[in-house]
C-alpha cells in the first residue's frame, strides 16, 4: 500500500464539555476508521461569545479503538484506555491545552479537519410552520448566517447559525502552535451530519418517516427524515443521560412534535449519542411496536462490514457525528451527503496557497525594478565610503605623528592640577591643626583649678567638643563650664555611692564658625574628627575610639568612678598662681591672611574690606579671684541692672573661696549674678546665665516668635506663618557669648496671640520620675521642689500665669512649640515659657495650658480590661492602682502620645478595645502603677487634660 496515496481526515464534534474525535483514511475509495478518541473540556462552549472562551483547569483525554481494530486491522489496541493529564493548566487556556493535546499527534503534517457547531448556536425553522414568516422579517446580524435546505418536493428548512463559533476560534489558536498544519476545511451542524450518515442507508424508502434521536449528557434533539429528505428538526430538549426521567420526557416530546408538525406515522427510529448507556432501544421498542428501533449505522460498502457486532454498533452511534464529518471531507461529492459548508469563505481563502493575477504580476515587476534601483544606489554609496575611509587613514597618520606633543601637554596640565590640589590640601591642613591640643591644655588647666572633678570621656565633633565626667561637688560643674568658655551644661545626674554623692555631668563646647571658603579643588576641613567614620573622635581613659554622637533626648547614666580624687577641697577652690590671664579672641584679619590666596576674587575683596576696619579689641583686666573673673565676663553680656536697696556686700572683696561647701555654692551663685553682685537671700531667685542680648529690633512692628540654629528651619517656620495669613520675616543675629549665629522669626503683632518669650519667676518644678523608679529610696530628696528662675532680661510675674498649669517640660523650644500647637488646635490656650533648671544647669521650656476640669466619668461603655474596677470595700486587698485614659477620637494606636508620657518617666501601656456605640476599634492608655488610690488620683490631677478625654482609677487584679 502506497502511503502517499492515502488521504487523512479528522472529524471533531463538541457536545457540552465532551469532545469526540474520529480519524478516517481513504485509499482507492475504501473508507477506514483509524481511531476514535474523546476528551473532557474544562468548560462548556455552549452559549459563549463567538470570539472568547473562558476555560477552566483540568480535563481528561480518552482514546478508544471503537471496532476492535487491533484484531481486525492490526492497529494498536487503545479501546477503553484513558490518559489523565496530571498537569495543572491555567484557567484562561485550559480548553486550548486540551485540544492541543488531543490534536497534536495528527499535526506532524498537513491534515484537514471538520468540526460541528454547538447545538445552542443553531436553530431550524420549517417552511409553513408557526413563526416562520416572522423569522424571515427580522434584521440579519452580521455575525449570524442564514442557510436554506431544499428537499426534493420543494419544501425548505431555514437554518440560522453563528458564523464564528468558539470551536473555530479554539482550533485557529491550536493551529498557531502546530505550524499551521491544521487545515480547517468544513464546518457543519450536528443534525445535518447525523442526517448524512442516515442517508447512506439504502433501506430508506421515499414516503416513510425516520426519526433520529440524539441523546447527550445534558440535552436531546429529534431529527425527522421523510425518505432521504430532511423534514423537521425539533427544538432542544433539556433532558440528557443524567436526567432521572429522560426517556419519558423524550417520548412525550416525540409525540408532541409529531402532532404539532403533522408528521405521519413513524416507521423507524435511529438512536445516536449516548442512548446506548440508558437502554433507550428497549424503551422505545416497547412504545413503538410497529417501528424498527436500532442504533444509527451505515450500510454503505465504503465502510466495509462495520459495525460488525452489537458493541461496535453502540460505539459507532456514539461517534456518529465526528465519523460523518470526517467522511464528508474524504468524499465531498457523495450523493448521500447534503452539500452544506458553513465555514466562512474568507477563512478558506486565507488557508489556501496564494495565487497571482494580472495585478500581482505587475506588482512583482515593480518590485524587481525597485530592487535594481536601490542596488545601483548602494554601489555608488560604497564608492563614496571608500574615498572617505582613505582620507580618514591619512588624518590618523598625522594624528599619530603629533601624539607625542599632545601627551606632553596633557602631562604638564595634570601636573599643574596635582600641584593645585596639594596646595589646597596644605592650606586646609594648616587650619586649626592644633585645636584639639589647645582644648586639652585648656581643659587640663581648668580641671586643675576647679578640683574634685574627674574627666571620663572627651568627644571631638566637627563643631566643638563634649566632655563627660564626674564631680564630687555639684557646684564645681558650673565653675568648670565657665573656665572652659563657651561651654554649656547639657546634662547632670546624681548617683549615691557608699561614701559620698557623685554627680555625672556632660559639658558641650561649640567652636565659633567662620566663613572661610577654599578653592573648588581644595578640601574644606581636615581635622582630628576625620579619624572616625562618623566624624567624631572620643578620648576616654581606655584610649581613643569613634562612637555615635548621643541623641539630645538620651538620659546620661552615672558612670562608675574607679579612682578617687586625692586633692582636698580647699586646694581645689584656690586658683593656681600660674593661671594665665584671659586672652581676647583673634581678630578677623589674622584669620583671613592664610587663605587669601585660595579665595575667589569677590570673597577676597570682601575679606579685605572687613580687615581694613577691624573691631576694637578690649584688654581684659586681671582679677585676683575666679569669681571676679566670671562676674566680669558676665557683665560684658548682661544689661545693666538697677540698684537695689539693702544690697548685701559684694563677693568681690573675698580674696579666696573657703573650703566649706556652702561658700562654694555662694561663689557659683556670685559668678552667675550680673555685674558681680553678691549672693542674695533665699527668697530672691538666682539669675540664670543668658546669651548676649540680640541687636536692636529692626522690625518695630513685629515680635519674635522663635529662634532657630539654621536659616532653613527659620524659613520653614516663617512660611508656615505666612500660610496662616501672618506676616513673617527671618532676621539673623550673632550670639557673642556662645559664638553661634542664630536666626529669629519675626511676625506681625497679633492682639489675640500670647506674648512671646515669657519667663516664669517663681515656678516650681518637681522631679517625680526618679522617685517612682527608686522603690521608695530618697523619695523626699528626689521630689523636693526646686526654685527655677527665668532670665532677668525678660520680666515675668506669678500672676501672669495664674490661670494656667504646667502640661509638659521639653529640652528644646521647637518641641515645646509643637506640643503647644497641638493644644491650640484642640481649643486649649497654651504658651511656651523658658525656665532655667539650676539643679541640672540647663534651660528647659514649659508648656503652660489653661486649667481644664477633668472628666471623672467615661461617656462610653468600655469592656473590662485586665485591670478591673475595685469595689468600695476592696481597696485593702488591691495589689496596685493605675490610671485608665481614653485618647481623644483616635482610631490608630496612640504611640506618639504614649511616647510623650514615657519621656516624663511614666510607665504607659496601650490597650485596644471595642467601642460599644460605633462598633469600631479604639485605643486607650494605662498610665503608671501606684500603691494607693490617693497616689493615683494625685498623679491624674497633675497630668491634667494633656491628650486625655476622660480617665478613671482602676485596681489591679
């Protein structure tokens, strides 16, 4: 048998989610069934849009040898075998994957395929039936096609169908994966395919009625033939194999269609689809005794003697549709087949080989001429390119001959640039090269003069130094700060040892900045801080090391002191005879001379102009005591104070300080008093050191709102005032005492705004955080009230804040202003008051708010927390009490508010609860743990209304 003369065809029938495939071959007019297969789609193609499919994952493929072809024709026996796909497919491509798996083995070469339309996309209307005229008058949709099937007696059946069903779209997608080896040749309906197979039977008589019953999984359809003509097709019966009363419903529908369409007596019944699985032949044989009931088959000699037995007959009827479709492809001119092909003609033309007409040949000739023209142009262009390449070669030779001269010039330029960088480096290295050594010498001299002080750590920063150490006497620390000059006390903590009290302190000394600018190739600053990765150098008793600069909010811990001072207090109080006199700062002219060569022309001119008119330098007088020198230095920056009556005797007459601690404290107070005034009585507040008075207000119609270290921060605050409609400007001024450039935000005077820069004269500050953490030790000493006085430059009176209470104390003014703004947004009047803490030696800022009546009852129902309310008589059994606070309309965890309380030394816990009114998640704060209810109530009264809507005292379980 010559395999090249064999024609192959595939028939594909889709019924619901089941796909049946028949592979037929034709050799010299003999039709042979090579194999039958089935597959299960992920989703049905019924009632889907023609251009989209939404498959699901999953599917199985079943391959069968319908007629025992292994024994009859020597083919592989695959009857009853199932191949289940274990791969998980995506939902949007599951059906495509199943069809590709089913058809892939047949597409190694070009093969034709025929497929059917889904039953739900085809309708039939017989001429003369009810509604036939109305159907013809309906407008035709471009996506819907209409065909007419004419019988021998002249009657017609109108067929309406979808032109592009989803089956065709899936096959076209499969074809793109198999190199277009799948040729879509035929699209027909299921009913016409079954009628074609029945018409091949020679036993059909002209006037006898034959009924084909096609039973599928979910539906059934009846096809009536009068002789070999298609007479009538019923509507879809939604009863299938899975229906419990399917045969009874089909029987009643058959009688209804026979009566409605006036069909004569039925002579034979042919069963197709899955009718063999429900014994349909026995059922209909019992009701139609005069009719012949059998499974649909063909008696044509083209198929040989198939089907040969009962089992093959049942399988043949089940695969009748794909067999009929493939057979029609092999013999399209068979007289028994109805000449019908619903496949669009444009799709058939796209798959055929391109054929040229006269226009095609003309276009081909024009293409050849265009190719010849472009080839000629390319040849000419190549000639021009060769000429240009020759010129380039000559130029390259000339460049190589001059390359040595160019290299020499470049070397000279590089050497000049390198020398410029070395000069700039030398200039930068010479600037403040001995700053660290000078500071260590000054610190050594100051510590020796002060006494009773140990220096534990020295931190070199980019803009100054930080000194941390321990003092046996609290009054020694301010004296050391004054001796170091421009040093501020940042932190002081007390720790009790077995023998005496020790005070851990931290001093910060900032260097005065300058306006020196180097050349663009130079280095700005090179100093000892470059030795550390974070620009900080730390000198400790263990050696130098690099550490992170501590944050301003950190609390310094008392260091462990291993070595005790052997210097007596009397010796420490006396100044050394070799103490050098105070040296005035260097003039600006001496600072600018070394770098004048590296400055720009404009900067050099400005520096020369300033150097031409230097400020007068005043020589300081040598005083015979340390207290007089400090008082003299303070008198240069403080304004003159009016004379007071009953003024005590000045401490300037005292030649030296006594060894008594009380007199040492008086010396410190004397040093801080303006104009060298002596220590006053206990009822008079001690004046804190203040910075140099700012210059005269350049804006008489404005008041100062705040002071910032940087101009950018001041401009940011000023823009905030302008957005609120308040006129604001930024005015710089230089603080001579601290050696720092400040920037003030000046705003227009507001009648309703509180006066800025208010100070408190007799405000008390109680340290409660430390007393709670020491388990009752030294409670009285830690909680004692310390009188803190404000700067004498700003007047303050106790009655100015009589209607306000302290809400919070901050170390920076910006943080205090932020808290005050939060109170003002809630409608609470708040002002910021700077005060000087004499115990810590630092300036703090208090937020004073109007007195609010705290709410003692909670307005909403709260669930019982872990800490429940104590009964009236159970206070004695309580393990402790706490303050339960509800935040003001906050649905997010109030971590920021909790952090604020923790900074005040309070133990705060955030706990969620369900609001009974709004059924929303809220949060509340549990503040502190107290031994008695009275202590908790007292603490709640001190807290006031700071971020609290309501509170209550609860008892620990």
